[in-house]
């Protein structure tokens, strides 16, 4: 059945390993492989040209998918995006205008704060679009447009495959927005779609880092605190990495924009706090390297997640370098999510925690 652990020790491990397949299903739903164009599930009740602003609202891991998507929407479609966690959005009386697009992201489709935020956006006359994994859920039913993720049932409390499927849907939607607003040419769209089509295979390649990460997890398990750094779309992934680690291993972790290191967390750096740096070889890579130098100069231990080119160009000694496949820089968060999830998972296994049902957490938070 879909909801047994097969040969895995935990649902979370099974769900991590399902990602090439389920992200592939999600891709096939939103991309026409023949024409190499994005296809949305239904005709949209608005024109992207008329959208002045997008708001994205979610909780937890889903909010970090939204954070990555903010970079994509702003870059592909040149439309400003406001991002909120639902518990803030619902009470801060955000001034939405009629015709704005409000996007809600939720695995369960039942999260109380996200649902309340959706109802608020509707009351303001915004168009509402939800990215949900449970198509029969309340959020799906109450949204004007639903874009399902095809992750299948997710049992582990810490979200994994729902996250990468959310990213896939949001990438497709951001491309559609870019096309709709005339910011992407047909050739641009084809190039982006080519990049997306590669993602399931790249996720499978990223899963082969598991033995190396399993070994690394034994070191991480000795730490009291772990810092995650990233720039650009790797920044939200750093936040997600820290969230995953604390949720299931109970080791304190923080995610930070690499450029903010010198404005605070650098004070914490010593040889006891590992620093996980998420840095594909992209246009901000050199900047991240200079932050790594700041860490190294203070005796910090760096765990670098990068690609072959990045490993070659990083002029800083790292404790461990995890090499991910070469790929188009735009969609790296969907692939770098894998080592981030594996590191949290294996650290939790070393710590002996209840990985699938960590203490104090619920899969779906239906109360405020
Ligand atoms: C809970 C779960 C998280 C999840 C969050 C949002 O806190 O433990 O894994 O990211 O809720 O849930 P949703 O179903 O709205 O995505």
C-alpha cells in the first residue's frame, strides 16, 4: 500500500527516496514535454499582466517553498512578491487590492492559520490560488484555483517530498507568470523548462550522497548548535535545513543569509559549531566563499554543499564537501533539498529520536 514503510526504517526515509518519482509526476502534470511549455491545470480567472503584486502565505516548510518561489516570481515575471507566515498575515491586515494574487501553500490543506489567511485574502477581493497536496482538503476547496502537488500521502511529520513537489509547482507557475507578463520569451521558457525536466534525474543523483552524509551525521550529532548559510535561493534552503534538523534531531540550528553572518552569528563561531554552507556554483558563489573565509578564520568547521566547479573554486578548507550534480543554477533548491533532508534524517537516527513523530510536533496543525 501507499502508506507502509516498504523496506525503509522510517516513513521519512521512504519519502525522501520517493522524490525522483513524485517530483517527476508533478513535473509531468505542469509541463508539456512535447511542446516544452508550462501547462496550467485550468484557465486562470485573471491575466498575469493585471497582477500588480503577489502575496505568498504558508507555515513551516511550505513557507520556505514560498520563499524560494519569491525569488523565481520576481526574476521571471518581474512582479513584487510579499511573503508571510500565515499566523502573521492573518492578523496584520495586509492591504490586498482587488486583482492581486494571493498564493497559499500547504501539504495538508488543513493548517488553521493558512486557512484563515486564505479566507482573509478572499474577503479582500484577491484571487486565491493554493498549492496543496491533499486535493480534498479545506484549503483546496475554498481556493479559486488549485494546483495540486502529486507527492502522494506524506506520513513523516517533517515534510520532505511535499516540499520538493511544492517547489516544482511554483517553478512552473512562476514561468507561466513570466510568460503571461511578457517578461519571458518563448526561448526563455524553453530553456527554463529544459532545466526543470532534468530535476527528477538530478534528485536521483543527489540521493547517492547518502553514505557520505550518513557518516557526516555522526559528527553533527555531537554538536549542540549548527548554523546553515546560503545566498539567493539557497538562503530559504538554509532556513529549511535548520528547521529540519531541529524538528527531528532536537539539535539547535539556525539558518541565515550568508551576507548577514557578520551582523551577528559570526560571534558564535568556534570549532564546536558546524557551519553548513549551501553554495552551488552560481552568480553569488564568490560572495558566499568570502563568508566561508570568515568562518574558517575563526576556526569554524565548514560543511560545504556544492557542485564540482564550486568545490574546485572554493579557496577555503572545509571539513566535508558534498558534491551535487552540475545543473542550471535556477533550480538548485529542488536538488539541494536532498542532502539537507538526508543530513537531518541521519542525525536524528544517530540521536535515536522518534524520527517520524518528533516530540511536541503534529503533522497537521488544525488549531491556532
Ligand atoms: C507542521 C508540520 C510541518 C509543516 C507545517 C505546515 O508544523 O510539522 O512539517 O511544514 O505544519 O503544514 P502544511 O500541511 O500546511 O504544509
